[in-house]
């Protein structure tokens, strides 16, 4: 192998290593972004779960109040 060929092989190796370093850096950034997005989604899921529970509770209370009102109306009709 001549000196020129060795230099070309070394330059090629340097290029491939540089590309690998850049790829790893890019993948790490993508991983961090994905983890942040997952954390946001989990927080949103928790918020929506709490909101759903509150709405279900409110719905139950409204249903109970309406049932009581209907009972009172029925009592007026029977009297």
C-alpha cells in the first residue's frame, strides 16, 4: 500500500467516523425530544383523566338532582 493509498484510507476512515459521530448526536437529540414528548403526553393523560373523573362526578350529581325534581313533580301530580 502506497503512502497515497494509506492517506486516502485514513481520510475515508475519518469521514466515516465523523458521520457516525454526527449520526449518534442526531439520534440522541431525537431520543431526548421523544422522551420530552412522552412526558408531555403522560401529563396530558393525567390531566384528562382528572377532568373526566370531575365530569363524571358532576354528571352523577346532576342526575341525582333531576331525579329528585322528577319525584317532586310526580308527587304534585298524585296529590
